[in-house]
C-alpha cells in the first residue's frame, strides 16, 4: 500500500487536482488547509478508490501541522500552500505574503521532520525565473538565473532555497518542483489568488456570451492542471532523484488566440479578437500576469529522470475542462471581485488555499 501523503494547500487549485490524482489511483491522502475542500470536490473524492481526510489549520502553525501528522502518520509531504499576490496585495500585506510563502515552508518541513516524513516535494514556481523569462529561449534549472520580480516570485525563490537548506541539514529526501502556468479544473476565486488564469477568464466570458478581447496573443507553455498533478506525482514517487530542482511543464506552447479557436470549436458563437493598436489597454477584458510572455521551461530533466510526459493536448484539455465545468464546477462569481484582505496571525488564519503558480 502506498504511504499516506499530506498535502498543504489542499483546497486550492493545484492542491485539489493533486489530491484527486492521488485518490484516483487508490492512495490515502490528508489535505491540510484553512478551509475544507468545496462540496463538489468532496463528492468527486468520495467516488474515487483512495481515502481522504481533511485537516483545517494555518500552514504557519507548526503545532497544528504536527498534530495533523501525528493523527495520520503521513510518510510523504507536498507543500503547495501559498499566497499568489498582485501588486495591490504586495503593497497592503507584504509581511503576510512572506510569512505564508516562506514561513509556511519552514513550519511544514519542521513538522514533517519531527513526525517521520520521509519524502517531500516542495512546489515552487516558474515565477522564480522572473525577468530571465523575457526573451530567453528556454528556462533551464541549472543555467538560467533566478531574477524574480514580484513578491510572489521572490518568496517562491526564497521558499525553495530554505527548503533545500533544511533538507541538506537534516538529510531529508526533498525535491523542488517549479510549476508552470496552470489552467483547468478546480480553479476558482479563493481570496488569496489575485489574478485568475487567462484561460479561465476567457471561459467565463464565453459562458456569459461576451466577446473576448485579448491584449496580445500571449504564447507560452500553459500547463493543464491534471498534467501538473501528474508531474508532481512523478517526482513524489521517485526517491533520491539525481537533481534537487525540476521544472514541471509540458514542453509545448500555445497562444490564447489558439485557445479561443479551440474553445470556439466546442462552443460555437464565441467571438474573440486582439486589442487594436489604436485602442487603450483597458479595452482588453483578459488580464495577463506580466507585460511579456515568459519563455518556456525546459522539461528534459523531468522527462529523463521520471519518464513524465503530458497526457493532454490543447484540444483534449479543452474538452476535459468543459466536461468538468458541466459536471463538477465549483460555484463561483462569474467575475473575480477584489479579493478579501488576508488577516494577519493576530486576527485569524491566512494560508492561501491556493497552489497556482506562474
């Protein structure tokens, strides 16, 4: 029987996808998050062969993490909890972003070390590459400088450095996974992830019958979240890998223009266009993460060391995503409103139930 896995940030976007993937193959999983998974996720999990237990708590609270681990005795840990902040949140609560994205890593690893965890995958992000992604050919784990720009990327770089140092100090079998830009099932407004993925923004516009206006084609290596989960598990299942850091991406690119074309084939009547040069930037109704399209991440290391290959093309991902929206979609406002403030430690819990990475 596969050893139990504890996932922090389990009620977030990538967290739910990872839990679902593990349960689908019969694994026991413990989800640790501020909030339990949404009812739609719990229904989906109940139909799968694995067993799931939800633990609520703040990822910065080592005592709560230890208590959960003592109850369930996980031998594997995936750290996904994070606050994915935009500039407004950076200005308002930089300390909270740091506490969750770095302090939460320390708390989770400290609890794991105290409770017999043997294998860890720490989720970092392609955002750690930052400005190096502007104009590069490929982002490589061993040669591309890390030049993060926002607090999210800065704290993801710091979090992976802290994780690797703790692993070295304690002899812990830990791998860092730099995740690509995800889209797909279980993405929703959680209050700690400030910009939805562009594909979700487009799909919401299509569902409301509104035309899509793209600020630019935005060609990049978009990562379907089910492939992201499979990549994480490919790393988790292998002990003492030859490298400590792996990009988790597809090695394939598509543009948002191509995404719209694929969506239109399944939802006839969708209208979309690119922003005209003469129009103001505010005329676009899809918000992108950065002013440039980040270079693709090299996946040769992941492929060579784990055998991982993405299971979805753009077309099959689109069909799967639409099927999921009809079947299991979590109710959410059609337009992401301004996220609620994340309270500090003295006023309430804050770990983001999110795990979406850019």
